[in-house]
C-alpha cells in the first residue's frame, strides 16, 4: 500500500511539474512578445542642448533663416514664388529679376518672413542683364541683414549652404560644395539680345536648388552670402532660370556676391544698373572658336563704336577675340559674360586674332550709359 501511495505521489509531482512548465512557457512567450506585464516603453535619448557649432549646417541655418524671405509675386498674366534676403535695416531685399518680373507695372509682391510676418513690397530697381532686382518693404521692425562675403575668396570644394523656397516650401535648407567657378551661363530671352538675356559668370554648386530657390542666398561656413542662387541645369533642359518645373540634378548656379553687391548698390542709389561695355557689336551666329566682331554692325550701325573702348584699342570689324585677361573665350556669349563680371572703368587685356595672327590689346571698359 505504501509503495502504491509513493508512486501516486511521484506521479502527481511529475504532473504538477509538467503543468508548471507549460504555464511558464506560455507566460515566457507572452512576456517576450509584449515586453513585460505593463505598458510598452521603448528606450529613447534624452533632451540635448539645442545649440549647434557655428560652422555646422544647423548653426549657419539658425543664424541665416531670420534674414531670408519668400516672395509671392502676382501679375496680370502670371504668378510665381521666389526667394530673397535682407540687405539692410531700411527694408531693401535682394532677389532675381525673373522672380519679380511677373508683377509687371501693376502686380503685387508679398514678402513672407521666416517668422510668418508678411509685408507688401515695391520694386526699387531691376536689371534683366544681371538677373537681379531689389525690392523694399516698409513698416517692418527687427530686420536682420545677412552679412555679405567676398566671392573672390571662394575656392572649388568649399562647403556651402543654400536657403530658399523650392516649390513654395519656404525656409528649406540644403548643403553641398562649390563645384566650379566662373561658369559662363545665359538664361532667359533670346541669346544675343542683351536686354532679355542674363549673362552670369557663375559659381557652380551641387547644393540642391529647385524652382523657388531663385534669389536666395548661397552661404559660406561663416554664414556670409557668397552668391545669389539663380539657375539650374535639369535633365530635360539647358542652363536656365529655375522657373520651370524640372528638379535639381546637382547642377546649380549662383551669381557671385561681388557682382550682386555692385548691382544692388546701383539699383538702390539710382534705380538702374550700369553695364560695362567694350563698344563693339558681336556676330552671335559665328560658329568658330572665339567671339567675332560683326562686319556690319547691328541695325545698320557701326560694328565698332567710334571713339569707344574697342575703337581706341584698335579693334576692327571681323576681328576674333579669343581671350580675356589670358582666359580663353569660345563664343560671343562667353565674351559678354567675362565682360559683365567686371565694372565700368576696369582695364581688360584682350587677345585678338586678325588674318591668322594674334595680338594683345588693352582697354578700359566703358559704361552702357556713357559708351
């Protein structure tokens, strides 16, 4: 009898162990799947100080964003969005001409600041040849101008930050490097018509720039403006003002700030910008290498302006200009770009080919206002 009882006790103990093991497995599986008997709580980093290094992208953006604005432009036939940045405490804002152009003479320009404040703006002056414009807002307090850098100091490979409103997404920050300097680009109008075409000796960047970035600043690591973002090259178009709908493929172009500063000052002070000129008419259909002086002149006028800089330097109709200050030029557009990169009164050395022989001539650039 005792032996049977012991077996019964042993059997009961075994059964209890099996049941306990089964319950433990179920509970273990539940805990494994649900993280415990209470609510799920995932590990997360704690709060960190909001400040960033001044030369980081975040640090640059934090300082620059209050000075960057979005422009909403409406006119009788078109409307668009662009970017600009504050030049001074008087309310002057620099942007691209093609941004404000749709407003025409009776359109409206609304400026939206980073904090959400809005103000109406009036055009102070604009120039299609440089693709730059200055507008002005009034009654806005606390304006913070962006510091201007020096585009002559820029080197290929320098890191840069672009700020703008691509596709109307205001306050968008992108970053990249300077990919190249002195890229001759033309945008807008018909090539050869100086009143409609913008000629820019541009800074090239791979910082993403899209439609709506036009007029926004390209900044160095100290948060200083070194360029005005103006054009992109997209997969289905050439270099053009970024008013189309094509997106960035890493080929963006900015007007060097040294040129932007001079033009902005002239637009603010006089309402117009001067263009440096050689005093010649170019044959824009010339297919050879270099820029050829027209043999006939434009509209029946002389190919070389009598008494102008080119005439005084001995340039003649049919001459081919192959270099400016030792840098090769391969077309009429490139010669205009290289000339526009200077200011009236600057001295240039041109390499001129005539009759198969090259010679160098020196001249002082005139002004579109005074020859």
